[in-house]
């Protein structure tokens, strides 16, 4: 199989392998709460050899009902929902980490496209909010724009890669302390 058709895509495979290697070395675990990446973060981690040593579980919380059922959202969260934000992904990460008992939980929520889901910047294709719960600093988050515009698949892969990069940063920083 050519690398062009390989799964996960090479850039995602590399990011997942780096995280898996770090976690195995440290005998730590990870869980995942993803929305717009559609399961790519979990799939990339599970594609690494020895994933059962590090992977505690994951949820693809794409719909609001799934967030109520599995991520601790309330009706009030749905009423006040105005798109993905760092605060939302922090809560997702903290909730899933508590339920699955992993060392770290990575969470993302974004707008993959191809269309905008509102006028605000966090509702434009390419926007993603990321969080990692666990580590020396507690829960950290960041937001970014991939600059892939309406390219849904490119955005989804980029969301997963950036989420894994954030995990690597958090794990590496925790190792320094």
C-alpha cells in the first residue's frame, strides 16, 4: 500500500506514534473525547503497535444528545451552546478523564466545514478548540485555525494532528517537572 493510501495519513501516524511512545515509556494512559475529528484521534492511537498498553477508551461526541448522555452536559449547556470553545473542550476532557481513569484525556471540538455554522470565528471552517486534562498544569487548552478553509477532510486530519501535538507538549512538560 502506498503511503498516499495508508491509514492513518503519514502526518497523523507520526503524531500518534510520538505520543504512544512517550506514554509507553512513562507507563501512562490516554483517553479521547473528540467531536469534529470524528474518531481520527482514537483511530490513529489504536493503529500504533501496543496501543492496549496506553489507550483507555474514547468517545466521538459529535451530536448534542451524545454529549448529554456521555459527557455530563445538561439541558442548560445545550441552551447556551454557541459553538466550540476552549471551555467546552476543557469540560469534555475533565469529564472523560474522570470516567475512564486515564493519566491524560485529549479533547477537541471544531468546525470542519465545508460550510460555516454561524458568523462567529469559532463557527468558521478550520476553527478548533483543543484541551488536555492531566499533567503538571492540570487542564490546558488552546484554539487555532487550520487555514484549510472549507476542506472538511483536511481540517479533520489537522484537528487530530494538532490535538496529538498538544498531548505531546503536555506529556513532555510533565516530564520536566
